[in-house]
């Protein structure tokens, strides 16, 4: 009888195994028949930011694996397509374009630095696509095509500074990597400290990835601050904390980009310092108690979990909820549902703000313990509403501040460095020498005199009429033919062919109307432009070289060059303008305009 029972029991187990295998096979066959949903994961897997970003990819993949294991989405398997941003924001823009246009992904998850996010922003907006960003950011931005999963400044920076004022002191030293996030964060902190008459002992920046921290640490020692506000990103933090320890500096450090992952690599160098996040691995709640062992079972018992990883994980689930409710993974369909989403997570309840697509979430401050985990010393009573534009300035003032920063960096979202700027200005000076020779070319002067000598000056009415028609004026128009063809235009085109960095070049008469040009300009009449007034200089003539700027007509970052054209007697008979591209020095993503 026992043998018979064992036989039946064995048969039942075999039958159950066969049924389960059949279900799994049918599930796999169902996936194969219904296809996949392709999603893009875009993070730095190489370069200085791989120090922080590689682990975020793991967390994103973990959420995908869980969703696939539970049956996928809409009967489809999620297929990740991973791209390396290489710690370089122009690469992020190119890879985002490739993932959307060539790989045909339905959504992007990625970007750590604000420089990379801002490079990807115009790409997703152009394609009416969708990016889920997992990292804290400065705010000062909102896009219907981006879900800002990380904390905004009013959820991370401002609470941390308030806490520091209460418990650490009133004399602050501000440091950061030299790109948009730390610059913006410190502008917000300056406003906050000035409002309460606290003191700023110093402010310094490191090129992203730099380990040359000696001068910075020496300045901190001399400044004797009560607290250091640290927004250095990437592996520069290793050099910074080592230098602090070597110099015997024990000033408390409040960091905005140091988490469990970085602490694991810093060892005891970060012990006793502080960080502000929404999530810490040490949080004690049922959701976190279930999540941490599950993650470690998948990736190893030694792995730690930080806020950007948790946010990346939650972002995937918020997207999945939206896909299910929309009944489609199409970006526009998902956007229609994303503002309705909330989820109980290991960090607490989070909710997507339907107006600005940032997340409501709690703020917390932790102190690094000897075991590499954080002791949570403060947390907000409830989730904080995301406010992308801090109230110390108007949204317009913040936007103008950002644009000035961007322009001063010649179209970068991180400081390109003095070497680049100096090289660009040298290129401009060399361009002026070449332009002077062209302006003095007897053939060009003769062509200008011949053209202006045979045409009467334009009246105000004629100029207004031409300006109205200019944008749509065809190349076959008689006026356009006279400006683009003939001896003078031919000389400009030959010059441009010899020196291809000259993206635009044209000559006006002494009334400001175009006489000839190498290509169509944005306007016909120039005398209402300040550069023309300064160059003509009431007939005395003055050469000029502008600063690096974005030229709308040429569509690139450039240096404008101005030169009067004189006849044999030295009389000013025209004005020449050239637009010299500086993008050949360091390739730029002109998408930033």
C-alpha cells in the first residue's frame, strides 16, 4: 500500500511539473506570438560617471525581469536595449536619437547628470517620446515628455540646508563638479543662505572627472567653514574625500550625490559625513524589508542599494502601470495616464504630479555609519510636493539664469574649460586676419562699387516690402539672383570654400542693404542691427569680433566677425559680416538652442 501511495504521489508531482512546464511553454509561446515591447536604457557604463550609473542599470533590469516573470505587459515581453552614454553628454544625445529612431524603443530610462538629461530633452521632445529620469536634479525645468523621478531641489537641497543651519552651523563652503546641476544647486543655496543672513565662506568647482583637488582642499582649510555642501559627481569624490582626510579636515560634509554605492567604494573616508536623499537602504518598513533581500538574491549579497537605483526601479513600475491603464506602450498613450500614477515603494508612497511630471516624495538626511549604511537622522513628516522653480526667483529669472550659463559655456551644459574657450577665441582672431584680406581684395571692392553704383538706394517702403517677402523669397527671384550670383558673391563663395569654417559671409552697402552673399541670410536689411551700426561707425568704420554665440541663421555655435570695406582712398563703401564656426574645435550638440 505505501508503494502504491508513493506511486500516486510521484505521478501527481510529475503531472504537476508537466502542467507547469506547459504553462511556461504557452507563456513563452504567447510572448513569441504577441511580440515584445522594446525599451531603451541609457546610462554611462564607461568614463567617470560609470562609478555611479552602472548600478542604476541593474535596478532598471531588475524591475523588467520582475514584470516579465509576472506575465509581461499586455501579453508581451519587455526587451531592454542598453546604450552607453560614456559620461559624455553629446554621446547621450546621439544614443537617444539612435534608440528612438533606429532601435524603435517605446520609452527611455536613463541619464544621471543634468547635462546628459538636458542633451536628451530636445531629442525626446522632437520625437514626442518619453524619458524616465531616476536621479535628483536642480529643477528649473519641466517637460511633458520627461518623468522626473528623482528629487527636485525643494525636496533635497533646501531641506538639507535648513537642517544644516539648525545642527551644523551658519558658515558654508559650496563645492561641485563644473556642470549645470552643481552650479544651479549652489545658486539655489546662495539665495537660501542670503535670505537668513548666513555666510558663504567659499565656492569652488572641479571639471567633471577631475582628481586635482589640492587647491580646493587648501581653500577649504583656509576658509574654515562650519559645513561643506558637496555636489561633486562621479569618481572625483574619491580624490576629494581622500584629500580631506589627509589634510585632517573634519568639517561636516553634506553631499547630494554620495549614496550607499559611492560609500562602498569610498570605504571609511566618508564615515560621519551626511547625505540627503529620499531613500536609504537602511529604512525600516515592510516594503524595504521585502525588497532588499530580493535584490541581493538576484545580484549578490554584497550589493548595496541607493536612491537612484530605487527610483529607477520604481520608474519602470510606474511606466508599466501606465501602459496597462492605457492598453498601449505608445509614448503618447502612456503620457495620457502617467499623471494618475502612485505606488507604495520601499521609500514610501510616491505619486506623479499631473502638472509637472515630478514625483511627490519624502525627504531624508542620513549620516554615514562605519558599516557603510546610513543612519537616518531626519525625515519629512510627509511627501513633499515637487516645485521645479524655487520661489527665491521667478521662473523667468531662473530660465534666464540658465540660458546665460549655457551661453557662457558656448552651448555646453558643462564647462568646456578655458582651453576650449581660449582656442575658440584664437580661431576668431585668425579668422579676422583672413577676413581683413578679403575685405581689402581689389576685386571684391570693385565688385561692390560696381553693384552699388548701378542701383539706387532702397526706400523705407521698399525695404519693408522686401523684408516681408524675404523668408519665402525663392532663389529664382531677380533680387535674390543678384545677391547670390555675380562677381562679388563668387568671391565670397570661393573664400568660403577655401576656409570652410566660415559658415556665413555677406556684404552690405552703406545703407545696410545686402549687396552680395555666399548664402541666403536671415534678413535682407542689416542697418537696424547693433553690430552693423558699430561696424559702419557713422562712416568711419570699425572692425569687431563678437563673443561665442548661437547663430540662428547659420544654425551653429560661432564667433561673429565684422569688417568695414573701404575703397582705394580709405572711404567706407560697405560692411562685411562673417560667421565663423567654432564647432570644429569641440563637437557640440546644437540642439541646445
